[in-house]
C-alpha cells in the first residue's frame, strides 16, 4: 500500500513537534478514538487519556526515524488506541473481548509493550527522585530540566566554584542511580 504523502507530512511534522501537525492529527482522529472508548465502557476522560497515550506512541515512532506507515494513519491510531484501551480494561478487570469498530487492525503489540515499559521506568525514576531528597533533587532539576550551567548552580546552591557543584552533581547522580535500580529490581 502506498502511503498518502499528506500523512507522511503529518508524521514528519509530529516528529518535529510542529503544532499544526499535532492539531491536524487531533482534529482528524480524536473523535474516532473517543467513539471507540465511549462505546466500550469508557468515559470522555478515558478517551482523552487513551488518545494522549496513542499520540505519545505515534510521536515516539515518528521520531525514531525507522517507522514506516504501511496503512492509513487512521487505522494505525485506531489500532494503538484499541490496544491501549483493552489493556486498561484488563487492568481494571473489565475486559470486553468484542469491541465494535473498524475491522481492519494493525499489529501494534510491540509498540504498546515498549510504551508500557517506558512508562514503568519513568514511574520508577519519579519515585527515585522523590526519595532522593534535597538538595540533590533541586540540583539535578536545575541542571537537567532547567538547563542551568554549573557556574549558575554553584552560585545558587552556595558552592565555592563550578567544580564543587559538578562534584556534588555526580554524587547526587550516583545516589539517584542506586535508588532507581533498587526500586527497579523491586518492580520486576
């Protein structure tokens, strides 16, 4: 099947985080996913959550550079949304084996599984960050999230120079790593 150039352009725009591409995908496909969720024991909030997760899967695939869309974008989005919803229903013990909707589906189990694993790792990292304590949490936040340089961090945290701040950052990272892997082993 030859992929529509407009859909390829949308995926390229999504990979570049272009607002227009994201809005177009939402406008064209959100109602379909919402109908799927509502018609299968879900709410509007569930539909929003599932569509957001579907967009994250699609975004990650588009950014990978190796993703080849070999079906309609609509079919791919429906398939990912459907698998995510089935997984959520199973977790809630509300499994519904027959779902109404598009018969043509694309196998997306690997993408869903990889997304789930990444989510689990992010949650584990979040727990490790919460257990890290201060000033390490703020220091790592300043460097990695706020993109501040070591000289700024040294001044803000009261270190005598940027080398001392860098040394403290390293110690904090090692402590975070230890907390992360201890928590990660417990989730396996």
